[in-house]
C-alpha cells in the first residue's frame, strides 16, 4: 500500500486471505488512506431514471435549479456539474455509443434491473481497457472468483457489449466473468444524500479501489470509510479510510462492509448474500447466542459500549462515527455527516 506504506502492511490473515495490519502504533482519527477508484459506474438500471440528477464524472448531485448543465455532446443524456468534469469524464465516445445502443436493446430490457446495472459495469470495463489498460490488470489482481450465475450473466452481456467496441478493446467472455466477480466482491457504494426523514439513502454509483479493497470486514471495526462526493469542494470519488480507535502495531485494521448498527441476523444475511462469508468476529459470536431479551441490555459488554459511542443516533442514519484527525475530540458520521464531541456521547 504505497500511499500509506509507513502506516500499514499487507499480510495473510488466517481464514481471511490478504488483510491490512498496522505497521506501527496508530491513533484514533488518523487518516490511513485516500484513494481514487480504478473504476466507477452508475448504479441506475439502464431503463430507469435516478432519483436525483448527478454528474457522470464526480457523481455529485446537480442542483435542481441548475440551468443547462454541461452534457455529453453525443447523447445529451449524460450530465456534468462543470465543463472540467465533462472534459475529464470517462464517458468516452465509445462508452456513449455502447450505452445508447444498449438502451435500444430488447433482450437487455427484458432482463432484471441487476443485469442492467451489470451492463454498465461491463461497458465501463471495456472503456477502461481502451483508455487505462493497467487498471484492468489491477482489477484482475483482486480477490473474487466467478460462480455459475456470474458466468451466465457474463456470456449474455459479452454477446451484447463487446461488438460495440473496437476489436483491440474487446474483452473475452471469460475476462468479463472474472471482472464481474472482482466487482461483486470488492465494490464500494457512493450514496445519494442523507435525509433525516427518509427515504433511506439509495446507491448512486459503484466504485472499486485497489488498496481499500484489501481491508477485511469486522462488525466491530477499528476503521471506517468516508467519501465526500457531495460535500467536498474537490467533487471527487476518492475514498478516505480513518481510524475509529487506537490500533497497536501488528493488529489487523478492519472496516465494516455494512452499517454496524444492524442486528445479528441482518448482518449475517447481507454478508452471506453480498460477500459470500459468515462473520465470526467476537461480536457475532456473542450475539449468535442471544435470546430475544435480556442480554442486549448488558452495557458492560465491550461491543455494546462501542456501539453506544460510535453509532450515529440521528434519525434514519446509524452510520459509524470516527474521530477527526488528531488531536480532536470531535466525531464525524460516515453516513450522514453529523458531528458530535466525545462529551456528547452517553
């Protein structure tokens, strides 16, 4: 992990594969990683409209009062928040042509929405091979093996999409399956803005980060991820990983792949459905034995104290709160952006 080689190192973790451990004692709030994605693509199915207009480069929300935002000169359907984003966009003429063609595809229109989103990924992967082939090799180095369902989806999408690109940037069906498997296991979500009164935040884009993908999961994470797509002046899709608590040298650094406030059964189901594993962290071992009452009120349990301090209590949120870079007594929520001081924590 070159950007943070003095802070972290990659090791083989028993029962998990590769993981990230502290190369020196680390402090709560310390920023471990800031990284741009290898690939980013819209989470909106091809045959439906997203709930908000967003920039197709940085994915920031375009305010409703914006008059004539810059758009793709070829299709005019893909909007951008600025001329800079339009000029920097990975929405190339080839990707534009492919997406436009797919919106007229009856076979794809008959597919479930998940397949339509996968089509966006396959288009983005072909475009990546055309313009940044080194990123394809980096994607292929990540963990993830295609199963029968991914192979079937890859064969179908390959037949539709590969002919839409020039011969030298056409991926084989096998490579499409390999890349889809890497995406399924390693992708992160960029979310629509938080609203305290609902609905729940929906996903506006998927991203894959080469280094951030190495962090393993824990239901009691000692680090968490942030993005500032809609709040930063830079308007980028970088991921920021920051420590929730102090970590001694040699200890594994983990993030949570899901919101930590979820109950045991929900966490178990999501982790198996989306990532294919059963978590065996200390918290899961304890909660697996819980009955319907009683034990949950035991405030002396370490993970209960952790949740009380680090789970955001704002309505419709339950994100993870991590300290700002030290020295700081302020916690920031990675879901709604709420701030509170340590003394605000019950």
